[in-house]
C-alpha cells in the first residue's frame, strides 16, 4: 500500500527523568526536553512510513521545523499525532502535533525521504575512509 496524503499515525511516550531537558544543559528546568519531542515526532512519522515501504527501503529525516509551545512535567504521558500532508516522489511531508495529558505542547512540519538501505549504508561506510 502506498503512502498517501491524509494517512495518520499516533505514538505515546511516558516521560521520565531520562527525557529531561537537563540531559543537554543543567541550568534549565527539569521538564520534558525539546530534543525528545523532536525525536518522538521523528519516530511517529517513521513508524507510519515503515508499514508502507518495500523490502530494502527505509526512511531518513531530512528536515523539521519544530515549535515546542508548552512545558510538560516529567512523569506525564506525551502523545504525538502525525499526518501525511504531501507526497513528492520519495519525499514525504508530515504535520505533527504533540500533546501532554493537559494540552497541546508542540507542532512541527517534518520531511522524510525514502532510501535504499543498502546503498545508503554503503555511502556511510565509504565516508569513513
């Protein structure tokens, strides 16, 4: 089944100390960190795509315009909802929204690209030389 505009997927995460913004810099509030929100957004979008890729294909993130608009106390559940908004060949664009147990906490436009995993890994290995 092909990836089509309008497809949606959802992913939930129970936040904990390992998701603290303080993992990146100690002198900030101990709340759910923006990098973890971005990772959740990437993960929910990649999961949606994975179910529709051919054998040997994977996806990689190529851009994300993220707004983290509300703080989430550690211990709360965070939920991400992604929706395909455009399909341009191998490039897929998503609108992603994040919510904690009380409110919307962020949104993003995220782009992913379908790759041939073997070719991609060969290029990465060649870069080491």
